[in-house]
C-alpha cells in the first residue's frame, strides 16, 4: 500500500512539474499569425557582387543595399530546415546565431522576409 501511495505521489509531482515547465521561447513567437523562430546564419554586405546576391536582393539598388540590413535566416517548418533572406529593422542589433522572430516570405518571388525581434541573443565567445 505504501508503494502504491508513493507511486501516485511521484506521478502527481512529475505531472505538476511538467505542467509548469512551459517553453517561454516558443510562446514568445507569434505562431498564430505566421511567425517562425529562426537563427541568423550570415549578414549580407553592400560590397557583395550582384551575381552572388539572392534574387530578392539582386533587384535592389546599391544605395538600398547600403542603407538596409539583410541576413540569411534558417528556420524549421514541419520537419524541414529552410533558409530565407530577411531584413533587420534599422534599430535592431543582432549577431550570427541569434534566435529571432521571423516573418518568412519567398525570395524567389522577389519578397523579402522580415525579422521583428531578437528572442535569444547568442553568447559571444
């Protein structure tokens, strides 16, 4: 009888602890409206030759490339990893490996994704 009560008590404690352990990072992303959690892979510099730019950036002028900040972001969708080109807001400070809230678009259609905020900054080494 003692072991049965102990087992039930342990199960209740485990259930209680798992119910309290919400993933605050996941809840920070606006999933319902189409946002994704992504990671910054690299930055595009204005000096990048036009033939090395993705389609959505190749159609921009050199002045636009110089005045705006573009990054490659990787993100999961279902069970696949995707890479997209996104614009950072002018006031946002971000680094490679930062976890961000991403609003993905299709670069091959000339659409540029957008990063709305940094969720978790990477640890600099």
